[in-house]
C-alpha cells in the first residue's frame, strides 16, 4: 500500500473510532508536552550548564528519564513541528517543510488532510489545547483549531516581540483560536497563564496540553529587556532584537531561559494542585538546536555543549536537543542513551491514549514507551535529516553528512560527538552503505510529497 493510501486509510480508521469517550474515562493519562524553541543542547543545568538557573527543568530530569541522544526532526522550527504533529518525516509534505515557512500569503501551512496528533488524541477522548507558537500556517484555514486543537492561544508566525507580540513583518500576532486577541504581558508568562488555566478548566477529564513556547527564539528579550517592535513597521532586517552589546547575547538569553524554567515550574505546580501528577506524562524538549556566533554580528549566544554546528545545520548542534520524560510513580529516574526523534512522540502519545497500534502503522516515528518505562532498547533503525542541499543519516554510532556540494563526511558519534574527525576516506564501506539508505529514503519521501506539489 503506498503512503497516500495508508494516510487516507488511517483517516478512515480514526473516523471509525472518532466517537468521543465520556469524561469519566479517567484512567487515561494526561499528556503535557512543553517544547522550547532554539534551546541549545547545553543550555540547561541538567545538560551541563553552570550559568543558567533551571531548577524546575532540572528537577523533572532528576526524577524522570533524561535522553542524551534525542533529536529534533529538523534543524529549524516548522520542519520539527510538522513532524511532531504528523508522526511523519516533514519531507513527505514537500521540500517547503524542510525549512521555516515564510509567512507569505501564498505559502500554505500544514495540509489539512494530514492526520495530526491533536486529532488522534481528540478522537481518543481527550480535550486538546495548544498554547504557544504554531508556525505551520499563517492564516485560515491552516490554523491549530483546524488541525485538531480544541483551543489555541499564541502566535502563528515564527517569532514575535516578547512584549508587544508583533511579528517581524510588523503584524500583530497574538491569537485566540482563529481571531486576533492582543494581550499585555511577556510572551512566556502569558502562555504559562493560559496553559495553567487550561489545566484548571479540564482537570477532571483527559487532556493533551501542548505548550510550544516561543522562548528562547529571537528577538532575544528577557522579561526586563525593552520592547522592540511596533505594529506597522517592518523588522525583517533587525529581527534579532535590541542587544546593546552584540558581542554578548548570553545575559539576555539566560533571562529568557530562566523565565522558561519558571514557566515549567508553574505548570508542574498546577498539575500538583489538581492532584494530577501521578496521572500525567510531562515531556520537555526543543524544536532544534541553538546558535553559536551569528552572521548578524551577534556573539556568545547559546551553549551547545560539546556539539558542532548550530540551528539550520545538519551537524549535531542543529538537531541534538534536550528531552526529558517525567511521570512520578510510573517512570524511574535514569539517563537514556537511545537514539530518538521528535516524531516518535506521535505514536508514543497515541498509544498512551489507547489508540490501536493498527491505526499508527503509517507513522515514521517509533513508540518510545518501553524505552522510558522499562529502559528497553529501541529496534535498530536509520534516522534522516534534509534541509536545502544538506542532508544526513544516522545509523547506530555512525552519521553520514552531505553539506551542500561538499563530499561525504562520516563521523563515529560514540568516539567523536563533536564531529571533528571525518572517517569517509578510511571507511568507504560505511559511506556506501549509508549513502544507499539515504538515497532510498529520499526516493520514498519525495514520492509521498508528489501528492502535495
Ligand atoms: Ca526553532
């Protein structure tokens, strides 16, 4: 069965189980997924940072499973979000989804016929809420409320001023469901307030709460930094924010990270207040890696830990991200070294909601439950990234990259996490084997994408 047939069969199956279950279906766990934006692999205390104070996220990690080899599907915002929502490689929806959606009015969002995790959870009896950054469509009909979320509040574009909620084109960008609903406040705090309000209103039934924070994407503005953008002006050339000392972005980023950490603490406190802690899986991750020194003249930005590269690249710094799974009483504290990816969350969340595995066969991602519940290894598999003319495959300890028109780069990540020692010349067999797998994957996803071009 080809891919398009499989996805439409899946839609039919979802329709068949689409009768909402009664609210008394209390045994199903709540799921809270908090997604940071552009957070570097080394930006959190629990991932080795000694400057940023992140006690709430560190506490989640200390009591749960902390992955060290977790990857975003893309090294940019929109690609990872498309993969998260669909459980599929974003490339299956066309090459547009391998980079950030532009926001142009002729740049449609995620196809409405895609089956999203929010639609799956809703069909399984969950109330679904998204509070944060969408970046999968800028206007109707490509809105979260048409993609399975009962409630949406936040921004549709890729970034906005944290104080005025104005996007880089000068548009007011703060929405409640399908309408502009501007609010006073700091973006991270506003999203936190609405997320906890959602918990309060729905604490007596299973809920799927997705909090895709804007933090810590630029403009780099901590809570005490000034507003930067006003509606009606264009900020395309100065989208980064106002940093008095461009050589040192870090203090601003630290303030943003600590505000994000505070948000996690407030959401956890809300779960505790309603006695939901032992029936709720909380997952924290990032949509891609952070920044090193940037071409706009900014320096000392994210902490990438030992990794090479940054956001937008297929080196580890672009896509190896923090990932923490916390569920007190159900998940034991451990560090997990299995290789996993954002799109694995789709089948994982769906299976926790008792969705039949037969309805999930179309997914590219894998169910991670046995990994974080029972510390079991995942089946061997290859994982792929492609953005523009750069692409990479990971299989076991090896990673093969093609950066633009340059020749192959082969790294042994077990021995060389920093991707500094290119083994392509000394191991041509591995290069040939992985190139063959990568080529087959490209043919597969490009064939799927024809339905959307
Ligand atoms: Ca991002």
